[in-house]
C-alpha cells in the first residue's frame, strides 16, 4: 500500500524543478530512454506525483543509471522536463541518504 | 383527389403497356460487376416494357433527361430506374417525372448497386439484377397515379419542458412566426441548467444564460408560458394535435388538486387544478434529464456527509467565500478533495449493481469529465493549497475548449489516478489519526497497478445523466424509447431531431446526455424543423396508406384489431339496400402504411396504396418467371 503524502512536492521543490505534475503518464520518456530499465524514468516521476516518498528512496538506485542524455526532455509532449526532474531527485536522494 | 373506386377499376382494367426501364452504370460501380447491356436486352423483352435504356449516370442531368423526353413524347407512362438504393435517388427520379408533367408516383426503383454489384460478381450479379428489374417492372405495370395526402396544419407549436432546450426552442419558433405554448411542470424556467453556477468549458454564468433566454421568451407576445403544468392528454395527428394541459396551484403534484383538499404537512389547496385544450400543430419534447442519484453506500454516499454529488458540490462552491485563504464548506476546512469519475455511467453488467429493474446505465454521460475538471480547476485557482485527486477511468473531454480543461487541471497540479471498472476506488473512514474523515483506496493504473490510498476531507462523485422519468408522455404519445431509456430519434445522423411520430420533435437532453451547447443546437434544429413543417399552413404526407374497398368490406373488424396506429382505422355506419351495416374507414393522416390490416382482412377488402397485394403478386410472378 502506497500512501499519498500531499506535501511531498513542496519538500522536493528545494531540490529543483517542480514539473512532475504536468506529466500525463504517456510513457514516451520510457520509450526513448536508452537504458534497459523497466519504466524509467516514468515510475519515479509518477511517485513524485502521488508523493510516494518511500518508494522513491527504495528505487533510488535507478537514478544513478541515468546518462543525462536529455532524450526524454527533448521528446516529452507536455514539457515536463523529465531529465531535470531526475536531477532534482538525485539531490533529494543524496540529502536524505541514511536519514531514513 | 380522385375517387378511390375509380382507381380500383382502372387497376383491374389492365396493366400498363408503356413502361420505361432505365438502367444505370453508376460509372462502373454497377457495370464492373453487372452486364448492364444484357440486363437492358432482357428488360426490353419483359411484358409491358416499351423502352429500355442505359446511361453511365442516371442521376445526372442527361440521365434524367432521358426519362423526361420519353414521358413528354408519350412513349412511356410508367418509370423504373435500376440504380443505387432508393434512399439516395428515389426522390431525384420522382422529381424528374414531376418536371415532365407526370404524376411522380408512377415510379418504381430497383436497387442493383447495394443489393447486387456491391455484394455479387459475374453471372450471379447480372442474374439478380435482371430479377430485381423484372420485379420492379411487374410492380410498375400496376402502379397508379397517387396524390399526397394534404392536411391543414396549425401554425402553432407546443414545447414540453422549460429548461434551456425548451426555452431555446420556443424562442427560435417564435422568431419564425410560429405561435408557441411552453409547458413547464415546475413553477420555474431554467431546468437543470439553472442548478449550475459557471458552465464548462468557458465559464459563463448559468444565471446570465437562463435569464437572457427566459426574459426573451417571457417578453414575446406569441409565446404563452404555462408553468405548474403538465400534458395529460394527446390526440390528433401532424399539424392538428389537441393537447390537454393541466395546471395546478400546489407544489405537491401527486395529490388531488381540488380546492379545499388538505395536503399533509403542506396545507389546504385554495384553487382547483384547471385543464386547457391546446390546439397545436407540432410538439417539441424538451423534457430533459435527471441527475444520477447514487445508491446508499455507493462510494460511501449517504453514509458520510463528506461524500457529495457533483451538482451538490457545484452548489456548495457557489456559496464559498473566495476571499478566505482556505476552502471552507459548511465551516469545515477542505484541504483535500477526491473526485471520482463515471459514477452512474458506463456501468458494466457483472461488475456494477443493477437497479431494481435489472437495469444499468451503460452509456457515457459525456458532460461529467468536463464538468468535474472545471470544478477542480475552480478549486485549485481560488485555493491552490487544496489538494485535488482525480480518480478517472478515462478522460473524455471531447469538445471545443474541453481538452484544455484537462491540460489546465494538470498545470493546476491536480493529481490524476486511473482506476479500472472492476477495481473501482473504495471510500472508507480514515484511520490515520489526521482530521481528514475519509480515505480513498485504489489500484492505480498510472502507478503500475500499485494500491494507493489518500486521506481526504471531501469526496465528489461525478454523477451522470439519466433519462427523465416521463412514462405518461411516452405511453400517451407512443414515443420510441432507446435501450438507454432516453427518447429516440428516427436516425442519429440523417434525422437527428425527428421522432417516428410525425410532427413530434426532440430537443436537448430528453434525447441523450449532452452539453448545454449541444442541447441548444438540438433545440434550434428542432424548432427550425417544426417551423418549416408548419409554415406552409398545410402538411403533405406520403400517399402510401391503407384503403378500404367498401363493396368488399364485411365489417368484421379484424383490421381495427390489427391496426398499430390508434385511430387510423375506424368503423362507420353505412346505409345499404339491406339496412345500415358497419364498414371500416381509414383516417389517412394517422395511417402508418404498415399493411397490418391488409394482412388480416378475410375478404381482401383492404389494401395499401402503392404497395397493393396485386402488385406484390406481379413482382413475385416476374421473379419466378422462366426465361
């Protein structure tokens, strides 16, 4: 069971862009991502949308596979800037490391 | 009109020997599969055929000219065209015959495209085309000149229902010089639209819309508005309907409406109900919809006051003080709202609970996605700190300006969660210790089908539309009703506001769930259709109606029992040498031309004009004839 924490978006704001909620979950970013990783980066962006803080930390290893090639940001039809959101999540993960 | 007896004698006297047959290539559509010239050669040999011709497009001017020339030169007195479906060009060729100065009903049509060349190839196609042309020739040989039935029409229409569609229809009719009676059962004009605040997607005030329309309607001399009124009697036929309208003076419509009668908890009625007969030419049904009322316990509805329907929420939002920093409803702070789509719509057998009649609303109500996203945007734009969670099955913001509502909702940081019908969200009491009273749990399709839960202060159900309950009108006026319980048009595209009952039209959500804009479109269309029907002062009806041979009629009455249209057949007393006897008589304006009476008459005294038994026999003879 994942519980929605409504204020997570506010917490994340100090680490960078707050564009995750513009995403409409089409999965284009997953399709163009050169990494062979299931549902990356959409899964993490979805966790931001619903404020699933713990799920992000559980899956934070995925963040470090990202090559920052920028393809997802280039192709996102909503301009949700997934590449930048992943960077924000990295900062969040580092800041939260071992505080869990 | 000629005396029917004369015509019968003429038909019996012999068959036409001057039939013209015109066969169309349809530019290859037919001739690629049917040997059109062979069909022509065969047609020329058929009994009664004087002329047989072909053309690459019979519907073209040169094609029609062939028919006109032959008629004018006296070569032919009956016409058969073998081409596409009669729904496409029957009227075209009847028109050509009329332009040649002949009676347009001396015509029969053989469909050798849809029924032949589009479904058969080679010899089979040519064979069937010959048979169909033969049948048409057989029928044509017995065709008689007919005159359309002409009935006087009152330049007066009645609109039932004073919602936005009824108001719009009344206004458009009045503008076209038709006198209108608008019958509304409640004391008010405006209907369901009056219960809204701002209207999706552009945000106009419904109060302004309704007021503008209602003021216009009330100010017109040729519109009579009857509120507190309902139609309790319906008689007559197109152009000449008599409606009985009952006007009551008490709100409690289910009670006896006589002066002095005591209605429990209300009081004593001071004025008796009155009844009026409205003489009218056409009726527009604008009886509207009713908002779906969730079952007790459906998403917690009725069990917790924090679960409300969208119409209730719209009303609550219209009373909210926007200058406050937090959304407050009934002095309760609302920090998070769950909105659930498709409540009472798109129900699936085996998944959703049927009502007591075993019925489900399987249709999409079409307006709720836009309406609830409009409400969500309103909340987020006034109170950005209130979290809105939108639980949807599919988003169907389909019209102009509506997809933008969805975009806007995402930009306003509405959180979307997607559920499937078999795993609908579950609303329960919240137990996490926060002051949010409710918890919504869902298997979220957007989060890879993980179970997700959220605590909320309010649950808003996007309830759909159901057909208004008008069983009395339906049975009295014999109105066709669809499987979705809404009133049904003749054809969803080609006759979208017309009903099978001639002279009765449809406006607005009586027909199907639709937006206010669509309801107004439909209402305007129905009004213009009505005006064009009535404005000539008379109505012409197809002459294909039953006809009684008074010499053969035994007065047995089997036809009257079989008749599907009330009043189309009646018994009359006829004086004969043996005294007064009963014989059947047709009221042409009411006859549907279905032939049910002709099928049951033991003495074959009743027949259909233009579709007589003899004509059918001639058709069959031609089909089974050996070469």
